[in-house]
C-alpha cells in the first residue's frame, strides 16, 4: 500500500475565515499519493503570447477575488476534519509562473515540459493551485493549470476557467462564500441582456454532447434516495470483481507522459454516428476501446476492461457556487476491448451506455465517495481501493463552449482537461470539445505506457475509420 499524503504542517487555530471541508472534498484531499497526486491538470493553447503581468492581474481579479478557494490554504490536522482558511501570505506571484520552451518550441517540447510540471504534488502550505504561462518558439503560448481536486471537480473547474476568459468575464457575478443558490440567480437579473445570453452559453457549455447527456443531473438526484436503499445494486457494486492485471494496472513510477490527438470535427463525428444510429459519445468511446486494444494487445487478455467515468450531478442551469467543491458520481463503464470488428464494438458500447441511463449505480457511487471523507484512515484506504481495484483507467468527457474564446486578448485554440487518477490507476483520458471540434488527450504513468503518442495515433486511426475518413481526422 502506498504511503498516505503528507498532511499540512499548519497548526490549527480558531479563525473566523475557516470553512470546514465537505466530506466529498476531503475524500479527494486524502486520496493524494506520492505517485498519484489528486490534481486536475488543464492545458489551454493560445494563438499568441499574452503579457505575463496582464495574465497575473487577470487571474487575481477574475479567479482569486471571486472564488475564495484560490486564496485559501488547507488545514488538515490528524484526527480532525480538514478545512479551508485564508492564507495570510497569499500572493498571486506564488501561483502564476512563466516558462519558455526550448528550441524549436514545438509539440514535442510542449508535451515534455507539461509532463515534467504535472508530476510533483502541490505545496500543502499554500492554496492548492498553480498556473504556468508557457511561451513557445513559434509565437504562440499555452496556459497549464494545476488545481487540486479538493477545490472542485472537473465540471466546476471547466466552468470557472471558461468564466475568466475575456468573453465570460463580464457574465460572472462575484458570489459570497456559501452563496451559490437562488440569491446568485437573482443577482443575474441586474446583468445586461447580452451578458446574460453569453453567461448562459458558458453555463450550459457542459451540457451538449457530453457524458452528462446520459441523464440529467436532476434525474440522478431523484434516483439517489432509492438507489442508496437498493440492496441489489449496492451488492453488485461491492461484489463486482477487480479488473484483470494488465499493463494498465501495475506499480506506478510517478513519472508522467502526455499526448493528444489532432482535433476532429464534431459535425463529422455526429453525422457518422447518425448514420450508424448511435451517439457521439458511443463513437468516441468505441474508438478509445479499439485504440487500447491496438496499443496494449500484448497485455490485455480479457474481452473487457472497466473505465471509471465521472458523472456530473451539479445543476447546469445555475451559477457555479463560490465555494466550488465536488458534486459528481463515478460509474464503471465496460470497454469492449476484445478481438471484434468496429461495427460490433460500436454496438456493444451503445448497449452499455444505454444501460447506464437506467442504472442506480452512479448515485450509489456518489454516496460511497462522500463516505470516504468521513472515515478513519484505515477505512479510507479500503474505500479508495474499492474504486481503483475495479477499473483500469479514468475517462472524462467535458464539453466546452461552441464559440471560440480568448484570454488576455489572445484567442484560445484548444483546451484539454485531465482528471487525476486515484490509488494505483495510471492512465486518464480526456475528451474535450471546443468550438465545433473534439480533442482527446492522454496522461499516463510511464510504468503503464512509456509513449502515449502511440495511443493518440491509434485513436486517430480508429475514430477516422468509424467516421469514414480512414486517412485521418476531419
């Protein structure tokens, strides 16, 4: 068993600025491992190089001042519930950094630098986030974000990052701590009509074409009570066997590598799925299963492996609350990785995705995640093992905005958001759609796969084949 996360050395003191950490957030805090920090990583590629001082100024104004978690550190005393409290020495310069790629400053150099920056854990004595402005050699730049999962889940963070863009900045009110409900909605009534329209575009960006289309969050809320009383569903989850030992499930090195595909046209994927009577999600997941089979065939001897998929439970028609937090479930999705043809694999994925729509498993998994944050360390480790033993990788599908955005006066070209793995898992796959295109990113531990570029290229071939364009992305 891996050693537990190093806890903060900050001594607990009575403080009016301290806010007890919700159980689900505490669970992700305590899932930290030396080889697997619980950090959400996001890469935003920019068409130009923004001014560093302007970037720092905008992040202080639009991020740290609006959302308290970005200026609060974590107090995690042994034997007591962790909490957020104001960092009296908070300085934006401690969190916004500048890096330059070595020559020639291309994709290979960008991937290498990102891999180096995402491996270390975050400093537990400061607010748990960093942003890196990475200047490339071709007149472009990228912003790498590292935000601890205890601050928020990927859906909330994607909406926060979208809200601080130039287009989203005017649409986001400055909510007070703990005030994200009807009061926040009422305050939107004072925003001009065009800003409300833009805000709804940003707020609803995560609705279209994502895993969230499996079921509406409100529907899952309705299911939760019944599901938690459903003994047969709970028994199925608890008794389901662990995934087989493949190269996806091995001792981790702690070193990371990243890769991503060329962008695919969402319209092309959607049209191809319509011809085959399946969804965009079915197409994207089927291509992933086929790419895993092609890349890892020598170590996969089963017809299926399981992916852990975050499943949004947050209401998407309300503003993101100031305190952010985690509000999602986890489901186990069976990926058909056996030796079958593309059409049969696609039918299998469609059947399994349809079954999830009517399952109680997501709300039950949500209840178990919350329980992790309320249990003693020895039980925490066993509950974490419950999830990681039954899956081989993490897959997230976070739809972004349909329109192109900008930040600090520079157009945003592409966005990737990688959820962290937990426990012994060493691969996370990010599916992110933006401005009519979808890009798939891979973050892997080097013990799992030394070169994720091979997996990215395999994914491009498989999705192109399903779309009827075997020569590459379209």
